[in-house]
């Protein structure tokens, strides 16, 4: 979440103005490895079966497995900027994340098959989709027995965004992120070519274990211009975020937030409070973030975040939840005038 203030107000003014605030939302639990195998089951040789597979059109730096080498050196400009941030080559995904925070890539997708003998894939929806798209995979067995392949994902029109403080490094690192994201989106596929010949064929398919998977329709939120809260009135911003389950089973969704830090030579610091309501009741430099729903199905209408992950909602397979993010401004007299304040909300999904 980033909040930028204009210069400190003149004496006698009760509030400081807030400009261009934004909230980064990350879901590092989503797909930290290749997606689960899509099993087509038994299909007679010469027949065909088509199944749909949902693919995300956003991917965050935090989703790349820890220890993955993103950059091995050789580019003088990247080497220089990395050194200024205290990074040494080779630079791994977790090391880069620890320095610059979350970076998110949005992109378009094209698909190819690893072998293309028994399976084919179409991704027309991925040329126009937002947040996610539907890929259609067809199994047409050419021979009997178990048939396997992998749907290879290729990224195009990649746009990497993150903290403006590190914009130059992010732009230069973008080409190194793409080869690490693509393998995480590959989809293994499997099926059995059946050849009835008067005998009795036996086969049993064990259902896949559900994997946690969450899609958000936004990666950042801009709250615009807001004043500080006063004892008499809470100042807050609100924005809508759609949360979708791409898991094949029920999953519990947890959420947490971070303290807010300012920009500049002497950055301000706001502590995230889980009390809720007007932060003026607990002092200065305290702010709050709450997640809202319509309250249906046992979901809480308002869920106040803390720095520790708390249980928010339970989502069934394929569920979509219209939620809101409410930002509660700290009390007048807090630090941060003239600065951009940044913080983050993280979602964590678990399956039984």
C-alpha cells in the first residue's frame, strides 16, 4: 500500500492531504510449482475429449520458488544497480524479493505441446482475458495405453510492475523473470487410449488432491487523496477486489497485512492496528486495513487485518467472492506528510 502526501500543511490546518495511495495484494500460495496433471481418463483410440484448464494471467515474484536463480551476471547496468542495493550475483528470487518487495508480471499466453502426438491445446481466450483465461486441451489417442504430454506456456506482452523506487532495476530484470515464470504454468496432461477387443480392460483413476489456488482481479489499489482521521471523524478509502478460487476443492483463505513505510530520506512508519474503527482512539501513526464481504454464507461482513495471518473465509471449488478493501487513515498529527506510504496485504490459501 503506498500513500503519498504533499508537503506538510500550514499551521492551523487539521489534516494533511493524501495523494496517489496504492495497496499491493499478493497471493504467494498460488502455484509454487507446475500445475497439477489434468487426467482425461479412458478415451477410445480414434475418439477425442476436450477439457478446459484455467490459467492465471498474473504472476508475482513471491510465487517463484525460493532459491531460483534469476540473474547470473554479465549485464553491466544490472550489475551496477544490484550492487547499489547490496545484491551480489547470482541473484535468487527470494534475495530479490527481500530487497525490492513484491513485483508482479501481467502477460498474454500462447500454448504449445511438448510432443503434440495425442494432445493439442487452444488458448484463444488468453489473448483477451483479464486475471485468468481458459485453455482448451484435446486428447485424441493415436494408440492404446497411457499417453502423456505437457502443455507448454509461452508469455508475450509481459508488463512487470512494482515499487517505483526500484523501477529501473525492475525494467532491467523483467527478461530474467519470464523464463522462471513459464515453467510454473506448464500443465502436465495424461490419458488412457482404450482399445476394446472383446477382452476386459481394468483401470482406476485416483482423483487429484486439491491444491490451493487463488486469483485476484487486481495487484494494486490506488486510494487517491485522503485526509488524516480526526477524533470526530474516521477518514477511510475503499476499493473492490474480486477473489476467485481456482482450486478443485474447498479451501480456507487467510489474510494479513504489514506496517506502512514512507519514502524519502527520513521515511515515516505507521503500525498496522487490528483494533478497527477510528485509529484516533489508540494514538498517532496507527492505521488499519479491513476486508469486507456481503456477509452471506457465514462470511464476515468486515475482517480487520493484523500482521499475523488470520482466518478470513472458506471458499468452495470455483467460488467467486466480491470483497472490498477498506483503508483506515491514522489520526491527525501522524508522520508522513509529503511522503508515499507503502504496505501490503497477503492472502494464504490452505486445503484440508
